[in-house]
C-alpha cells in the first residue's frame, strides 16, 4: 500500500495493485479497477515512485530476513 494525500490534506493508503489508471488533469486522478477515483496532491511521477519504492522494500525482505537469521 502507498500513502497519498487527497486535496483536503487527508492522507490515505491505497492498494497500488488495484490502480487501473493514473492521469494528470492537472490534478492527479487515480482510478481503481472498480471505478473509484481519488484526486490527490501528489504528481503521477510521485505516485509511481512510491509504488517502485514499496516494491523494492518488499523484494528486499527475504534478503533482510535471511541476513538476520
């Protein structure tokens, strides 16, 4: 899950696996597979970067766990 900020400055966590589209109109609109839309203050590039960072952390977990054992 990634953290995003809606226009009212409330922070939410979104399951990025459910994202269907990202678009800037000029606000960033995240559309989920079920059609639900979120307008957020982050740019499309920021949202993509958060997804990449999350996936990196998850992919590094087995290395970290193995190292700690």
